[in-house]
C-alpha cells in the first residue's frame, strides 16, 4: 500500500472556488487505541461551509483537511485497538477541530468513536447519514426526550437534517408536523410527516395552532423561526435549535409557556451510531442522498450546498450531497423508505 494519500486541502478561507487544493500527504499511522480507516465516502455539511468561510478561523490552522462524515474500511489498528480488525466496515464522525478531517483517502480515529456500518447501508448512504443522524438523535432523544403520542414540529423537512428528523420522530411514535415548500409536500409525507405546511406562502403559526400546538420544535432555520417557537408550543414544550444565534432573542413568550430551550452542537460517539444503526436495521431510517460527487469536485459540492449552481448547470439537490472518495463497488444509492 502506498505511504501517501490524496486529499482536498483547505488552503485559504473564503469562497469555495479559491479555497481548496488537491495535495498528496503522508498516510497517517494509528496510535494507541486508534484505527486507520480507508475513507470510502464522506459528505458536505453546513459546518464545512462555515469552516471554509473562516467562521472558525481561530480553531483551524491552514492548510487543513476538513470534513466530518466517514464511512469506510479499517485497514490497520494501533496498539490496544482491539474492538476492530482489518476489513471491518465502519462509520463515524471525525471530531470537529480536533485534527485532520474526512476530505482524504485515509483517516485515523480513536476506536471509541467508531461503530460498525449497518449492512443495509452503502458507504455513500452511511456517509450521508452520520452528522445529520447524530444531530437528530441528540436533538430529539437526548435533549427533547420525545415520547410516543407527542406532536413534533420539524422545520425544513426536505433538508438533510429535517428529512432524518421526520423519520426518527415517527420511529419514536410522535405525530410529525413539518414546514416545506409545496413542491416537497409529497416527499416529506413519504418520509412519514403527518402534516406539511408551506412556509413560503404564508404564516405557519396559525396552521400549527389549529392542530393544537406542538410539544417539541426542532429548529433548523434560526432567526425569526427560533424567535416564534413559543407561539406554537404547548405548555412545558421543548425547543432544540441547531443554528447559530448571533442576534439577540426575546424569550419572554417562552417563559409564558414554561418552555425549555436546547442549543445543540452535536458531538461524535459510538452509542449514537449504534442507535441509528438499529433504526436502519428495523427499516425506520434511510438517508436521502441527492447527488454523489468525487472528491476532486469538493468545490462543486460546496457550491451546491450553498444553493448556487455549477458551471454545468447543476443545482442544489434534495437531500445530502455525498462524496465518493474511493471508487465504490456497490449498488446505486437508495432513497428513504415510503410510508
């Protein structure tokens, strides 16, 4: 095996077009308790865009390999890394700002963060579910504590996090309300949403109130959406937001309904991946992959995720943008299950 690896390295902060360069770097070696993984697939996430733009420049020394989602194959284990062996298919999240990321052919990680990839998922599918799945699990299960029979409002149901959140909320036995453009209503209903509201043509709040309000709000939008969450909450409702909140928020209305707020930056962990894997194995959860690009098209992937269009006319797809790092000898990716 070669002692070098191909990476797409972040060389400057700013626009995607000038930010990355293809490089050959030494292949890393696993240390004690670590495994070396051949990265088969990764994906792009909003955190990648924020990092590239320079939002976290104090935590990222350039040049840097960024990216978090990993689905791949263990090729070497370090001393004491006895949970895995060469050939095991695994998935995990590379910890943010704690070393090189996943825009590379190989990645070293502590084995405690790694889980075995569900056999029902291809590498592309697994890479598209990692960050969004862990975010949703921590938001709905660990923070909001969603219970069967409760009503959950998922903002942005057609997005990467939203599409996973609809499925997980349904698996937990909740009634699901989501906001999405009219053209996406059939899609979110197929994921398991009980009610879809077109946020682009009017105020969603009266529609939610007609349903009797909600017990939990998952905010993937921020800004005014977060500020208006108390208007749709039942008493002792919970709000989880995954969006930065740079502007001051008036939470007086939240006090009036005894609301609990959670501001979430999800972290890695094997237990979360194992929980997601059980939902996958039960047929309750399937990632939505909108497009798959090779690693050397990481600039185009960032452009699409930001809502722009590429030179050949491609526009942002519905679902996740996955990156095939190594050639994938596997079936084409599948969409989420129909309900």
